[in-house]
C-alpha cells in the first residue's frame, strides 16, 4: 500500500470543503473528484481518449457485471482492467452489493454472503466478502469496495439493523482478505462502507466502527437510495462528524451539481454517478443556466452554441439546431456528443470548486453557481 495515501492540501475557512490528493498505483487523483461510471469497462458512448482529453484521473467499473461477463479471469489474463480497456489511469470498482440489492427478486442474503441469479442467463452465483475481494484483485482495481448490504429509504429498523450488522461483519472479513493479497504484491486499496440507513444511532455506530478499521479511505453508503434531497443532506452531515478528517471520504451515486455541491460542503472528497451519461442518451444537457432538453422545437432554427460559457468541443463546434436534429434522428453521435459535454461540464465544475476552496470562496461559488443554474434563463 502506498504511504501517505491521502494528503489534504487546503481546508476552506467557511465550510468543511477541502482539496486534497489521493496517491494511487496509476497516478495521483486530485480531490474533490467526480468519477464517471464505466459499468462494464466502458463509459457509455465515450472512448478512453475522450476521458483523458477531458482530464479525468479515475473512473469506475462494476464488479457484478464484469464478474458475469466477460468474467474476472479473462480480464486478469488481459492485464487487469487497465490492460483490457487500455485506460492507464485509475479504476475504482464497486463490490456489486448495490446491484444485488436492487435485484431483490433474484437474490437471498445469508450470513455467509449473497446468493443470486444472473440477469444474463439465470445461473446461480454466490458472493462472499472474500471472493468479491478476490474478483477485484483480478480486475486489478486501484480502489475496491467491500461487499455490503444496502437498505432502501423507508425500511423498518429491523431490516436496517440487519443490513448494518452484516455489512460490519463483512467489512472485517473483506479487510482480512485484502491484507493477504496486499502482502503478495497487490497494490490496490479497499474502502469499507458506512451503513445504518436513516436511523441516527445506527449511522453513528456504523461510522465509528468503519472509521476504526484502519483502512486508508472509506465510503458512506445508505444514502441516495430514494430519499428526499433534504434528508440526504441532513444524514450526510450527521454521518461525517464521526469520520476521521485524514481519510478520503466517498459518497456513492451522486452526480448532479446540487448534490455534488452539498457533498463538498460537508467534506466529501469523492463521488460518482451514471446520471450524466444516462440523461445524455435522452437528449438532456447540463447548462450553466439549468438543464436543456435538446428535443424542444424552439431549438429547431437555433444556430447558437448549446452553452456559450462552456469551452468543450461540443459547444465550440455544434449548434443547438444540429444537436436537436441528430437526437430526433436517433443518431449514435447524439449520445456521444451529449455524454462528452455532460462529463466535461461536471469536470470543469469540479475544477472551479477546487479553485474556490483554495481561495476560501467556496460558499460564495456555491451560491452563485446554484443561482445561475436554477435561473433557467436559456
């Protein structure tokens, strides 16, 4: 494991926002950082060269899907995810716990692990904390996640407590397995995950337990599972107070400007979401004045740039009228251009956030950004 894994560079005077750097096997990652999601080893509609051009230093891949197809052994034979995809910067892989949770009709949670059926062919499989670590080692993940048990918003305490207890037990087992591989040359690190649903005492106990495990970083789970935005912010702020400041904190599954800004305000360093590329395939673009649905008829003869404040190659090259046309014609290029723009927009926003933190102007930046973003003056 890399020494001095995380360094805090600057803490904003008027909030918990901070900048830092995470030292990983495939290069440094500046934080705060938004990580695009490449579920099956590819960020949809984009090449690795696109991602490098935008400036990303780390992307995600999904253990569940890669385990099912093409299989971890094949990826390993290709030289891990880096050799297989030719993305030579960092990979974070999730454990597959969220996918197993979301496919509740296809799985059964036991103390030892999770039995589930493949979404591809119905075949039976069994995930344990140990074999999920082994799979991620084969993928050669730079950051891997423990297998955990998710629970949705509004579940009864009994279900939330069982998910928390199992996740805690599985964290210890995952860490023990990870240490064995680290001793044998594996350079990736593992993050345990805070659970506890929306019960304050469970979240506190889970956060304190996860923080005590001595891993280089940690993740905050049990959020962004269907709860209202104000509840997300409330529980995130509550949870963070029980976590060490000297470790990078990762909140899974957030990818809109509002959620990102709230997370940064509360000292979160890392976040990811499929949303920017998912909405792109439906013709939705981020814009400094709000969201743009390119399918609208008012853009039919609008030959101006999508966003005059954006310097991405999409906004510098194509008109709103053209982007509307290729979306309506269901051209593949529409998804490619919209995905590129949306990820560029978020990455540029992160660069602005880092600069604002460094200059102790983050809260001012946040207010100005959201005032403009919510104006819808397109």
